[in-house]
């Protein structure tokens, strides 16, 4: 770490302060509370993802002893700081310190790197550490091979890093595609190195629990993900393609996105100063993932953050190009990127916490707030307090039994109910519905107390997520379903959404 100058450490500290501010002033999002439930039931794999994010949350919450948003998110914040240091080291290895400084600034101003995966806790958060570490190691392996230097240890570290990356998210398999492309087209000497085969063995050993778990659960993870990307019976979906393209631009910060692509055009024109093989390794670690996702988006809905690791890999190339064009000071485009980042963070926090009411035009009390993305991160603490008040009144008056669970039909807002409501009421959630709607909650049912015939329950859903079909499904399992109690959640003194609480009695059975 002696190679990293003080200004990079100050950048990490400044960004960490911003992330802590965000973490302490927003409630957990849909994905975050869902992954928090992973940490309450440690397994070797889950319906959607491998287990590393669960381990990380379990660690930062001190074995679930700390029930605070900042503790749940701390792993993401620490991971992002480590990644900033890694991108600096990796870029200085390929180029020089000025380019590395620019890379650290670009990484810090990327919304994906600093916010989506760097503040909010997702499988992407630890994945980015192992992704960048793996690429850095592969660059070192390539250089050692060219110099005929020993590299067995580097290969073993790569196998470890790649395996841990896959334990975070299956996208990590693209790291081994990078190795294959490098060995086939850039450095055939890899095939003669025992280290490469040892690395493959280490990765295989690390990810074997994922395979075993899926074998025991009918490979449900891969059935789900293959369904998401299957092209059978899929026609051209122009809207999905435009959404993917717009998402890549916005998620990475428009200035970071266009800086990356301008540097790529320079590479394609042959007007790029970095060592050719190292440049091509960076391209091999990024372009296949981007191309695959853009191609899939022509037919199926994709999520723009899936391409985030690829763009992070390309930041090194972009920063080197900038260091040649504008060697004095910080380039204007990086200043604009940083300004945009700070502006969006401040605006987002103000909007989430202080916008009076809802951004949604929906006026129906049952669907109020529908389509307002800020409500994902607001109002859940109020929700817990409101539901707890009604629940305790119901129990004290004998209207509902204390043992009544909360029925859910989708994995969200189930996670929010488990995090913000259940700790107050001591209720458990119980899932009704299809496995692809419930995800891991479908499997959680197997270890929960089963509702008995004639028993009572609650169905609780915010109006922003209410769908009549879901309510009808729940009510169809009970002989009595009361009209919903409407509990208003306010933002800056104005209602932003309603919490709909249905009392259910007379369970018929599944």
C-alpha cells in the first residue's frame, strides 16, 4: 500500500463519508432487505445468487446483533473503498500514477461503482473486489509470462479470487472466459503453465458448494436465470434494448460512460499508447459481458447494472487516454463527472427524504404512490410503527391472535416486512404463490411454522406495490378477508403512500 499516495486515501475517506451519509439517511431498498434475509438463514446458495453477500452482511451486523441500515450496508461501503485502491494499483501497473489517479476519480464518480454496488448492499458489492483483483492478477501473470518469471503463486491467487467472485455472483465466470481468450489469442504459453490448471482446480473447489446446493434443489438458480435470458419464442424488443443502453449510460455516470467509449474508439483505431497485450486483456475482461448483455436486451428485459463490472475494467483504459490528452491538473470531463455525482447524491437525498408527498400521479388510495421509485427507500420505519400499533390493538382486543403471521405473495415487500415490521411485532412471514414470484421465500416456507386450517393472518402491502390479483390470491385462501385498513405514510407532512392492512381469518389450506 506504500505505492498509493495520500490523495487517493483522502479520496477514499471522502467517498466513504458520503456513502455513510446516504446509508444513515435512507431505509433499505427492496434488494437490500431481501439479501438481509439471506444472512438470517446461512446456506451455500440461494434461489437467486451465491452466498457471499449473506456472509458479508452477517459479518458487518456482528452476527445479526446490530439492526441498523448502516451496518447492513457497511460491507458495500468497505468494498467500494478497497476497489478504489485496486483500480489505482491496476492502472498504475498498466500505465503511470497520473492515469491511476484519474482512474480512482472516475471510479469514485461512477454511480454503479460508488452507489449501486458501493453503498447499497448487493452481490455486486463484494463481487467488484474480486473482479478487479482477478483482472489485476491476470495482468501480472501475463507480464510475468513475457519475462519468463515464476507465476505459479499468481495463478493460485487468481483461482482463489475468481472463485470468490463467482461465490458473489455468477457473472464471475466471465473471468475464466478472459483467461481462455488470452490463452487462445494472446499468450498460448498459458496452456503450458501448471499454475493455470491449479487455478482452475481452486476455482472449481470454491464454487462446488453452489453446484451441490443446486443439485439438491433441482438447479433452481439456473432454471430461474436461464428463463430470464432465454431467447426461445422471444421477438425483437426495442424498448428493452433502449432501456439497457440508457441504463448503462446513467448507471455508470454519462461522463464516465462516454469517456470509456471514446478511449475504446482510440484503441480500435490503433491510436493508443498502452502495451498491446495488456490493453487486449482489459478488453477481453469487459467487452464480452457488454456484448452479451446488449444482444440479450434485443430480445429480453435485462438489468443495466449487470454490465457494471465490465465498465469498471475499462476505466483503466479511459484514464490513460485522458492523461495523454490533458496531462496538467484534473481533466474537465472528470471534474464534470465528479460534480454530476455530488449533484445527484444531494438531489437524491433531498428528494427521497423531503419531497412533499409522492412523485406518482396515481390518486387511488389503494395504488397511491405507484411508480414512485423514491418510495423504495423511504417510509419503512413509519410502516413498522403503524403496523405495530394496529397489531397490538388487535391482540389486546381479541380481534386477532398474537400468532397470526404476515402472508406475502412476492419477495418484495416481504423483505421490508421482515426487517421493519417483524422485529416489533414478533410475527413471521409466510409465502403464498408461485416460486418465481417468491424466490427464496418459497424455500423459507419449508423451515417455518405451517398455518393450520382455520387460522388467521395479516396481508400487508404498501399502496405503491399493491396489485389486485395478489390480494385476490391471498383472500382466496381464507374464508374471511376484511376490507383493508389504510395507514397513511407521510413525507414532509404530505401522504406519499398508504399501507394496506388486510385481516384474514379461516385459512382453507394451500
